[in-house]
C-alpha cells in the first residue's frame, strides 16, 4: 500500500485541484479502509486500491471546483462516494451521507471515526423517508438514478435556492429532455479525470419558481 500516496499525489498533480499532504493522507487512509472492508462487506466492484484512486477518489474530487454551497447531502452514497472524498477536500463544508443499506452506514461510521471527519454525518434511510430540518444547498448523486428519478425523489431536500448536482458519464441528453415541469438545467461541465477512460460530466439542475 506504500505506493498509494505517491500514486495519488501524481494523479492529483495532473489536475487543477489543490490538496494538502494531510488531505492526501486522509484520502489514502479512506482507500485502505475501503479495500479492507470490501472483502467482507462487498462495498464496491472495484477491488484494486490503485484503481480506486482513479475511479473513486479522482472521479469524486474532480467535481469539487464546480460545487457551490455549504451543506450537501449525498444520496445513495454507497461506500461514501462522492461524499467522503469531497468532505476531506472541503473540511469547511458539511455532508450528510444517505444510504438505505445498513452495512454501508456501518462502514461510513467507522470511516468518520477513524479519519476524525467532523463534517460528515452518515444516515441510514431511504431518501423519500428522510426529512431534513433545513433545506440543503446541494443534493449530490453519483450513479444513483436517472435525472428524472433523482429530482422526483429528492425534491423535498432543497428549496429554490438549492441545486441538484448529478455526476454522470456521457452527457445524458435524453434525460435532460425528460425533466419534469418545475426543474431546469442550470449548466453542465465536462469533467477531466486524470487516468480515467470515458467521459465524465457534472449536471447542475435547479427548481424554477413555478414549482
């Protein structure tokens, strides 16, 4: 595992993302935990820790510069993606990590404890049954659902000032055409992820005043 840190440092140097050495240590520690727990808990189909650096860590943090807001909810977070890498990158922002599978939340609580992440709250719940005290600034979704399902299931998590941020591969033009009334596209970004094959896009949606 000793080469993970140098590999991650090299990958990040190919991007415009600024990270501290402490943040790199935390990201590597997260990958090591994910690799260790994955054997028993089957948290991700990616088995190789070096592959995790690209497909999980870089693929998550590359979206960071395009997010805005202070309070985020990562729906269908799975093993904490993109929430954990983004929380490490932005310690001043707060992240609720929502998943309906108990073993994933058990793993995330261990990650939060071991990495001392004071800005992360894992929550065991189905998204439609989770009702926050205050609306979030952003809903994050990575490989969670279609845009239509995402906005339908997560409408109650933001108000007209909040945003839906969907991490996608190829730009989902057909899904964008199927957006319901009251939801509109704000913008999208082509995301460059070092060493990752295939396209990546971040789609930003919002509620319109009509909704």
